[in-house]
C-alpha cells in the first residue's frame, strides 16, 4: 500500500508564508505610462512613477514602484492612488519618501524587498499625505 507523503505543520506554514510574500506587491512590470524614473543615490534601486488612464468615467491613477536597477521587469508596487496630482518621490537615507498633497490612497506599503546586486534589501518607504482633495 502506497501512503501519501506527510508534511510537518511548520513546513506547511513556511510554504504558505512563502506564497503570500511572493505575491505581495511584486509584478512583472509597471502598469500604465511611465512618467518618471528616479535613480537612487547609490544606483542600485530606481523609483518609477506611472500614470494609469482611467478612461471617460474613472479618474486618472498613479502608481509608484521600486525596481532593482539590474532588473528589467520585476517591480514592487508601493503606492496606488487617484483623484490627486502625481506623487513626488525623493530619496532619503536608505529609502524613499512619497509626497501626495491630497488624493485617494488605495494601496500603500511602507517597505519593499528587492534583490540588489545579489543581496536582499528591505527598502523603507514613507508616505506624506494630507488626506482627500477638496
């Protein structure tokens, strides 16, 4: 009689965690039209701002991504917003600051995990936002 393989609970949790982390904020490339690329001070990471046309009935949206400079496709989305002006990005220390004077923030994450020159780096992300636009 052939028995099914058994997994330890810790192995199952580790596999689940890996699946969840792999799907958090990473995509194959920026959505929409890229309107700015801001290289980091050390050259290993680039911030990308893209504009997503919402069409006739939906407002224009903006996305901010972080991408390892040596990667041509994989990006980590850190901001998704609309109903406001394009976000401004500035490098601060070892991370970035995103300024959104006003707008609807649909997604924001305060870090991104990237592989830069073969090393895994956790990049801090700060958001400055004064709420909804009048």
